[in-house]
C-alpha cells in the first residue's frame, strides 16, 4: 500500500482518522521543508 498526500489513514492500534499533509523527504523543492525533514529524521 502506497500512502499519498491527501490520503486518510488510521493507526492499526486505533485512534482518530488523520489526513496525510506531506511525506517526509518527498518535496525537495523547498529549502524550509528539506531542513524540517532533516530535523525530523535525525530526531527519530
């Protein structure tokens, strides 16, 4: 299953439905998002 921006997802363990706003590492055209991706991935 491939998740795309705009998909509605839900954790297997339950919880609310959530809409995917962006995929980490997907948008490399924006320097601000690229920097945020690096911070997120390095923090775990």
